[in-house]
């Protein structure tokens, strides 16, 4: 019967790197190299060595030289040789010498007991079974060309699935040709601003501070994103915020800008949606000034006490770049995001990305395409929406019972809440939380360094991050870290029944 590749691989044995440099005959050098490999543990007991012929061919030695070296090491007890079993490292060889360990590094700070940082979904809720089923179907159905270098636009299966989903669920006006897959929002920013995509000669595309125009951003947002823009040579100017979202009128009245980065569905981190009149005003500004809107739809699927807020991109696809990912809805470990681009930017983004897909795993793209097309993505989002709503309700109920003077805002949607604190207390409360073993951030962490709007004290509490079994203890520890109500008796913070436990969305 012909020998299968499996049997052949077993017969040939392992690949083996042997250093034949050093004094002495080739036979002596080979014996010394194999002995050192066994002694140092690089060849563990029981390891099957390559046959004479294979190792001789790999090393450019005569077959008899290898056979003699093996025989010598068998005689010394380093190797064993049995008919039908090949040559193996002997089980009774001396254990390898323990290498000298480096001096221990300085002790790292203790890992917080409770993680209430924003931005990460509950890792224990990842839909493993459904994702694995999609991976199996996608792998079985994938054409051979899917295992090549890859289309820089992303797999057509995923772009079609995203077209259907974004049109239906987010009100995006899109076709597969307008979508470019990337590895997430940060990658999208680097593609848009790191090359020549938005630094062209026309006034509507020059956003670099050297000879161009700055980019407007919201006064509160992720510093990491501002850092990416700064590294690309893009200067940012902050827009004020109020209860209706970003103050769009400042685009025309403030410093001249040619683009604006917004989180219109759920302002990050303060939490409110951009008012409909301001959504329309932003589009009017882009049309009249030849500007661009970058729409970060980072957690638009998670809404609880309000009607869905569609994408601004649906109002004018030629003046809005729509950016999304699965980092909040599924996991940041699934490194897949997307850009829905105005037609005139598609070629430039593809040129910046390169001729092949080198960022987002093609197999993950195929899996996500099946996950969306099969309805599993919608089911997962609905399930997590209910879970996160329950967590939000538990947080607000605990505040009503133990810290009624603390207001939670931005809770009608999203994965975090902002707890408004008395003026001048934010730093001390963050420190008190750290003493309680809680990892969280204050609002000041997200404030633009040049923002002129009045600063407010607050905590950004991510209620999606802890596992389900740890969440109750995390909320309890948080309540212990909050400041007392200076207007009344601190004893009022004790746990007591309350009829005001129902959350109030703001």
C-alpha cells in the first residue's frame, strides 16, 4: 500500500537544526552537537531523531558519518535504537542543567480586583459555539483563492454581509465597493491620515497642520485617537459639548477646519446622542465648506431607553466617512473594522493600505461574514443588549440606595455610565477607588488639553467589562469609594430599600 504523507512524516521524524561549527572531524562535531542538544533539553527524552539518510542530506554529510555518530551516542546512553522504532533520545538521560535565572524584575503593581474601565465587552460572553460553527462553515465553503494574498478591500463575502447589515440596522447608504476592511478604528485613522489620502492638494482634503487645516474633535474623547492624529501631523481643535452634543456651530465660527470627528450616536464619553438639528447642521457645514465628517459609530448597537439613532452617513454619503468595528459588539480580539467611504476616497485608501490584505485575517473575515449572514450577529447583539441593560440597572439602583447624591448620566445607550461628582473630588475618588481595588478613569482623562468648556468632575464606569459573577462585588466596592453627601449625614449612604431604583436615562 502506498505510504501516506502522515506515515512518511512519522518515519522521517522531526526537523533538527545542528550547528556543525567548531574544531574536530565532522563526526566528532556532530556527536558533540547532539550531546549538547540532549543535555540542554533542546531534545527532550523520547524525541525521535531523523533517520540517517534524512539528517545526512540536511547537513550535507555522508550517511555513514551520521550512522557512526548515532551509534556512539547509543553506546554512551544518550540515545536508544530499536527496530521499527527508530532512534530516540533515551529516557534515562540526565536532566538538563537548570539555566542561571536572571534577577527577578521589580514587582509589578497588583492587578486590580475589579475592572470598571470603559471600552471592553465581557470576555466571558463571547459566542464561542456560534463563532466556531461559522468558522467551520466559512472554511469549508471558502474558494481556493481565499487562501492567497487577499484583496486590500477585504473579502467580498464580508463586504456584502456588512452592506446588508449596515443598511438594515444602522441606516447607512452603502455598497460593497464603498467598504474597505481594516483592523479597527485606530487602523482606519492611520490609513486616512498617515499617508496621502486626506493630505491632497485640494482644500477639501488637506488636513495636515503643515500647510493644511486642523481637524475638529469633540472636547471629550479618547486621547489615544488624538495621539494617532498628532503622530500623523494632524492638529486637532476641540468643539464644545452640551446636552445636545457637539456644538456644530463652532465649525463655522471657530478656527477654520476642513474635517470633524464625531461620535453622534453616543458621544464618548459623556454619553448623549447628537441632536437631530445638529446632525443636519453638520452635513450642511460639510456641503457648504467642502468638508468631511468622520463618524465613529463605536457602540451604536447598544441602546436601552431610546429609539435607534441612525448613522449621519445616511444623510450624505459623499461627505461622511463611516467607521465601525466589532471591538465592542463581539471582542477586541477579533481585529476587524470597516470604513464606508465617499467614492472619491476609495482609491486613495486602497493605495495607502497596499496591494494585499496584510491587516485583518482573511479567515476571520470569512467567519464574520457567515456570522452576520446567518443571523448569529443580530442574536448575539440582542442578547448582550439585555445583559448590559440589566447591569446598568443594577448600577443605577445601587447608586439610588447608597449614593443618591451621585447622578449617573449617558445611560440610555452604550457600555458605560458617567457618574457626576461634586466639584474638586474627582482625583481623590479615583484614588479611593484604587484603594478599593477598582480600575476606572475620571472624566479629566478624556478632556482635550485645549478644551475651553467648563470642566466637570466625574467617573467613567464601564459596566460591560467585568464577568457576570464579579459585577455585583465591583459595584459594591465602587459605592464604598464614592464621596459622602456633604449636604447631609454620611450615614445616609447605608444600604436601604428604595423606590427610586428605576434608572433615569439622561
